[in-house]
C-alpha cells in the first residue's frame, strides 16, 4: 500500500493518567486505521500530576496487544505532529455536552491550519461517560479505590505511583 493510501490517525491527550474511558476509545477507534498513534502531550502549563515518562509508560502497558497502536510524546502544535507522522486524521473521545464546545473549537482551529486533516469524534461508552483523569487523580490522592476506572494491567503500577507520591495505596486504605 502506498504511504499516502495508508490510514494514519493520531489520538492526542494529556493522559494524566490514562483511564478505562481513554482505552475504550483507543480500542474502538484503532480498528479503522492502519497506524494509530496515541500522542501524550507534554503540557507543562497544565502541571500534570504524572511525569511524561510515567504517563507514556502507563499508556504503553495499557495498549499492549493492540498491534497497530504506538504511544509517542509531543510538545508542539498537533497539526505539526500530524504532518510529521503523515497522519490524515485526529481521533478524540467525546463525553458529555461539556466536552463538545472545547473540542468543536479545537477541531475548527486545526482544520483552519491544515484543511486536509479531519477530526473524528468517538462517543464515550455509557459506563465511562462520567469518567475523567481528574476523578482518578482525586481518588488516588485520598486512597480511594480505582479498580475498573483504569485498565487492569496498570492498576498496581498506578497504586504504587500514588503511594510513592502521596503515601496512600489507592485501594481505599
Ligand atoms: P481528560 O479530559 O480526562 O483530562 P485528556 O486531556 O487526556 O483527558 O483527553 C484526551 C481525550 O480523551 C479527549 O478527547 C477527551 O474528551 C477524551 N476522554 C477523556 N476521558 C474520556 C472518557 N471517559 N470517555 C471517552 N473519552 C474520554
């Protein structure tokens, strides 16, 4: 297949940390593309709780088993990243109405900068529509139970990170 015929997507986010909702979107969307890049934004101005390396590591473990998915990091405009990767699609998850306004604005700005780039929105599954990284962070800080809210393969790693950072296990202890 010629490279220009290859369906390449980039799925950006802060992933601070990845949740079951993110993984649900990645798993459902990656089937429609040949190559699917999950791009972790450095986002220092958002002061993420987890380092870029920690966020990338948790994502890598979570997508293990999805053969066309690659986890990368970036610290530039999304359109620049897409151009560098040869991606013609941006994939975003959409939860409640509250996500819509911001995502609609971003999609329009990106399309203005590169009209060949299309943004695709994947609706959140009902069970994850109220799940956010910030909810997981809040639970983790206070030792709440994060089971089911994050991919099972990273639950222990994440509990360990919470324990190291806040002295709690994230298991309701
Ligand atoms: P958050 O908004 O939780 O901090 P990110 O900045 O990492 O997450 O968002 C990356 C993308 O994932 C955004 O498009 C966001 O709408 C989407 N997303 C986040 N949580 C969920 C979820 N539970 N279900 C579906 N999509 C989600």
